[in-house]
């Protein structure tokens, strides 16, 4: 019986543990110092907002792990001795393994400016960050969120529910315009502002200001603007948590380098989730993808390989989903933030400013390339199939109703989108 050790109890590591147990009687030890039991990290904001209690974020009862013979070890990996197949822990313990899965996740990026260590300045990634935020926002009169994107809008919404005035600083012309095409980014900017959030575009942090006791009192931007605040949320992305692997022999660039089977440069050592950087290309996908569902898929794939059923990681067409306050967002395929001359595109926006669809296709063959949807729910399986089968944009438009996943009796907009598409191709730009 092999001993499998997993570093990290996020969705990647726990999915691997569960599927290894389904397929084998291997010994399984999961090591993490974040929380004793697996929880849903994406639900943290709802705990802060009072919509959930922390225990509600745990998908499995605490007895589940013992019943399934999965050993959970509340400790922190500090060093890997690959030659002796041993993981050294912060407690001083050394754990031996036959096969190792690195699922050590990410760490929040910090801006690298003066004053970032001041009291009241923090990022939001894991449970300890949530605890810090509970303490750091007590009695706060004004908050600033530095950076946009998904973490930034989550922090703004969390603070807003506690009636804390919030200013968001972003470097771009519109919210998340480094990812979204400008019409969508502008719509989201308007929507965030409509909730009473002060959104300042084209602003970049220069310095975090603190008093003589090291407590935050404000921030200064690169154009010299001074903004008073007593809480600053840092939302400028994350990076793979791989520094602890220095000297281990595991090859690392930005993330842990893996092949198609998610195996590292050392046989018997695998990596999955946020900490991974693929050494091979997949069409339409980045080599580092730090999203929940890719972590889950990697966990399933690596379990197959470890249990003697070698399986390549092939996630298929890109997709993702998020929420900007009360506008739900979905994307399938690839919709670049700047539409180039090789693409045709159709952008439709509802007069309410809370619904939009952006369709993109390849001009040379009319093959559908991707869609962004806001405020309209789309069926993943439909768009995944159309992308895999390289359906034409005309086919996608004609079958949009099949892909709608809005609740029964919701107002439908496929007819309006179709009318706009026919007008677009009749009078090309």
C-alpha cells in the first residue's frame, strides 16, 4: 500500500484525496496550516457579510475524513527532501511519502510600496485573512481598495454591506478592462458606482501613509492625490505559493512546472491547483490558471494517474464565472479585451445596463470563438460543445435559446440579439 502525501487542503488537494480514496486503499495524509478541515474559499465573503456561518462553508462533516481513512494533519510544510522522499514540517516532524502531491495554492500580491505593512492594510485570500478583516474593519470610517478584478469587487461589496464608505483605485480606464472589452468594463464600472462605491480610474498607488504608531491613515497615488482611510484592501492578484520548494530539486518558474500528467521534474512528485505552471500549451488557455474549477479538475486527473490509470490533464475550452455585486458574469471560449482585425464581434447591451452579451468569431471561417454574458445565465454544456465542434457564429446565434439557463418566465432576449447580429452582418464595420 502506497503512502500518498498531499500538501494543501484546498479544493485541488481535497479533490485528489477523495478520488484516490474512491480508487484505492492507499494511505492518504493531507497537510495544511490554514484550517483543520476543508472549506469553500469562494464562500468567505458571505461569512463576512453575515449570510453564512463559517461551519456552513465546509462541504463535509468533520467525521467524514476519519470515516474515509484520510488523515488530516494541521501543520505547515517548510521543506521538501525529494532524495529521501520526506516533507519537513514547521512543528519539526518529518513525513515520508511514496508519492507526493503539491497543492500549496497561492499567496496574495503586495504592491511593494512604502507603508504596506501598516496596521489596517491587508489582502484577502484565505481564512486567516477573513479573521484579520473582521478585526481591521471594526470602527472603520473609510476604506480604500487598491486594484480591481474579482477580489477587489468582492472586498468592496463586503465592506459596503457594513455601510463602510469605499473607494476603489484602478489603473485602467474602466473596471477590469485588462480582461474585459471596453464596453463591458464600462458597464461594470457604472454598475459598481451605482451602488455608492467611489470608483477612481487611472489611479495607481504610490505610498501607504501611517501615523507614528504604524496605523494606516491614508494612501497617496502617483499623481499626488491623498485619500484618507483607516482600512486598505489590497487586490492586485495572487502568485503561486512555491518559495518553500527552494533547494528541493523541483523545477519552478513562476509556478511548479508540470507535464501533461501533472508530474513535476521529480518522478512521483505531482503538482495541482493554483501553484501549477504547465510546460505544455493548450489552445486558448494560459499556462497558469488560478481558478476553482481547474483546481478541482486537476485533483481528479492526478488521482487517476496515482492509482495506476495514467490520465492527461485536458480541461477543454476556457470558461469562468464571477459576480459584480448583483450582475452575474460568465465567459466561454476567448473574448479578448481588445478585438483585433481577425475577429468579428457583436456586443448587445440591454437598456437597463445590467444585461449584456458579447459574441466573438473568427472572420476567416466564421467559427465561433467565445462569449461574455452579463446578467443572463448560459448553459456551460452547450457552449462547451459548440466550441469543441467549432460551430459557426450563425449556428450559435440561431441556437442561443437552447443555451439560456435563466429561471422559467424570465424575459428572453435572443430575438433582440439575433436582430442585432443580422443587422451587423448586413452592414459590416
